[in-house]
């Protein structure tokens, strides 16, 4: 059993839906690893936002704020 959260088939589909005719195994693996890394960063930031608001529950608004915060600092 692997320690990844995203299924590789879903990543292949994502790349194909973006317009690729063919997808290399290495490309799918790399995108999966990258998406998982970004997802963990977003989740950690969203947890911080929820805690700052005095909540234990992470809400969609926390995720949206985390996306804005993380993408602003990385772009």
C-alpha cells in the first residue's frame, strides 16, 4: 500500500481533460506528488485559519482563504 492520497488514474484523467493526447507515467506521478504537496500546504493553512477563528472545524471558507494566501505567496 502506498502513502499517496490521490489515485494515479484520477491524475491521468485530469491531465487528459486538460488536453493531453498521451500522458507519460512519470508526468502523472510528478503531478500527483506536486498536488499532494500543495494540498498539504493548503490544509495546514486552512487549519490555522479555523483555529484563529476559534473553531476546530475547517470550513470551505478556510480553504478559500488558504488558496488565496498560499497562491499569493508562491506566484
